[in-house]
């Protein structure tokens, strides 16, 4: 089986770090062993001035120290150059591996569309669909990607290669260069994966199809089978769209029919409501006219009744029946509000006074007040009345009702007096 690209940067970097540490150890040892012995005059002579010139031994020690520091710096820069160079070589190998994957895809996968191995996939629709899905994936990089990655790598590595070729040149790669190389490494590995994984999946499909026994050899190439499947899918999609459109049309027609039916029901309901309203209006109008007619009839009857009463009230013969109250006299029916018994000028009785004194309370008081009865008084007998009518100087009735017939006539006269009183008051026959 093919292996995914491995990261070989870690072992090489480790070796380079070990070499650099060894160089540092050697340099430090050299600096320690070449250190000059301390002078006794420096320790014991406290009378010397503080800023004296360095001795030849001190200058020699300082020069050795500077030389060792420079050797140390150059060793570290050399180690970093070697590490960066090794990383560049590994990325170059990855780019070559990517180019191999692209070539393998062209020689082993693209040819399946027309060769015999690809025909084996056409017997199974699921295999055709799986191949089409993998093959049409657009995540694979373009075939020109290795050339672009190699050109980018060369631009990164050119100063490193020049520094390695010239031992006198001092150059230390920056951290930015290392970061860019790491990004380029990751990009190259992802590009390799974009070809390797789908290639392995397709090869597995081809291997499984080749093991399947078939009675008849496939007649279509894989490309033809894919085109046919695409056409079938397009036809099915078109049919699904057409079915959806038809279903939507039917649903629209159903909703439209429901809307029309609802509108028709609404129209019928409104028509029924309109007719009912018209019937109600007609009934109300008929009722109003009937009520108005009855009211008019009642008014006419009432007017006729009032007119008949008015005529009867104006009849002298009728007025003569009520002379005890209508005839002019000085007698005043007694009241708790007025103790005066007689007017200065003769006049009819007052309807209000008759009501206040209880004369109109009932038929018996009414009749007894208008009828004269003999009464024994202190100065002998004189004509008078029982109750409120005592002392009335107007013409009086005679007798008191003693039979049912007489009582009936008295009741009729009492009711008639109450009916005619308003008309008598209007004409002044009876005082208010």
C-alpha cells in the first residue's frame, strides 16, 4: 500500500541541534582553557590607578573571547542554514510526490472513462454514481500546481543556497522564512491528499467491479455510462419539476375552486341576509303603518269622544244636573287651609277645592255634598248638607240613593262630572 507523505523534518532538525550544541560546548571549553592566569599585582597593588591600560595578556584574552563569540555565532547560523536547507529539500520531495500523484491520476484514473477497466463499473449504477461523485469533486488542485509551488520554494531557498555556497558569507534565516516554508509544506501535503484519497477510492471501486462475474460484457464506456446517468438524472429532475408544477397547478386550482365556492356561499348568505332584511323592513313598515293607523284611529276616536264630551259639557241640560257645584253661590267648601265659609261675590265652586275637601273622593261623599238634608241647629231648622257641603247656598239635589238603580245613576253622574270638569274649567263654568 502507498504511504502518505511523512514529515522528515524532525530527525534532521534534531541532528542539526545536536551538532550546534556540540559546537557550543567546544567553543566554551576553548574559552575556558585559554583564559589567562590572574596577575598578583592586580590583587595586591591597591595603589595603582583605577583605569590603567590593558596588558598584552589581557588584550590577547579579549581577542580570543571575541574570536570564540564569532565562531559561536557562525556555528549557530550554519546550523540554522542547514536546517532550512533540509526543510527545503523535503518540500522539494513533496512537490515531486505531488507531480507523481497528478501523473498517476492522468494515466490511471482519467483513462477509466474509455478503457476496459472502466467498463466494469458501468454494470452497477451505484458504482457509476460513486465514481461520478468522486471524479467531479473540485477540491483537487490544478495540474500546474507543482510548477507554481516549485517556483515559490526556489524563491525562498535562493539566499539560503547562496549562503551555504559561500563560507565567508554570514547569513541567518529569519523566523518569517521558517513560517513560510511551514505553510508551503502544509499546502503541498494537502495538494497530495486531494489526489491520493480520491484515487485510492476509485481504484477500490475498479478492483471490486473487476471481481464481479458478469454474463454479458459491458457495452458502454464509463464516460458514456456517466453521460447516460446524467441525462437520466436530468430527465428525472425535469419530471420531478414537472410533477411539482402540476401538483402546484392542481393545488392552485383546488384553492381557486375553494375560493369560488366560498365566494358563492358568501354571496348566497348575503342574498339571504338581504332578503331577510327586506322582509324585516317590510314587516316593520307594516307594523309601523298598522300602529300609526291604530293610533290615528284611536286619536280620531279620542277626538270624537272629546268633542262629544265638549258638546255635552256645553249642553245647559247637562249642566243643570250639577247645579250644586256649577251654579253661582257664595258658599265655599271647607278646607283645612281656609276657614272662610263664603265668597263676597257668588261664583261656581272650585274643582281644586272639591278635590282638597274630599268631595270627589267617592260617589257617596260626592252625592251627599250636593244633596240637601234638614239639620237641627241651635236656632231651629234650616236647609243644609252633611259633611263638606253643609251651608251651600246653591241649588241642591233632593234625596239620597236608596236603591240599586239610584246608586247606579249616582255613579254615572259622578263619573260624568269628572269627565266634563276639564271642559267646564276651560269655559269658566267651573272654577279651577
